[in-house]
């Protein structure tokens, strides 16, 4: 009986944690992907002699 309750609880916790993780990724983006994009974008900008002063600031938010 206790083993069955433990398995049911573990499955419930696993499913609920996956749902929270999915909501976080949908709202904020994947942190690892964002890190890669920032790294490669910086290298690309340095290679093309683009400075941050040349970029247009985003005023939508």
C-alpha cells in the first residue's frame, strides 16, 4: 500500500514539475539556447565591427 502511494505521488510530482518547466520555457525561453545566442551574436558583431551604440534600442516594453 505504501509503495503504491509512493509511486503515485512520484508520478504526480514528476508531471507537475514538467508542466512548471514547460510554462517557464514558454514564457522566458530556454536558458541554454539564450546563452548560445548571446555568445554567437557577440562574436558575429565583433567580426562585422558592429558596436552596441549602433543598435536601435527597443522601446516597445
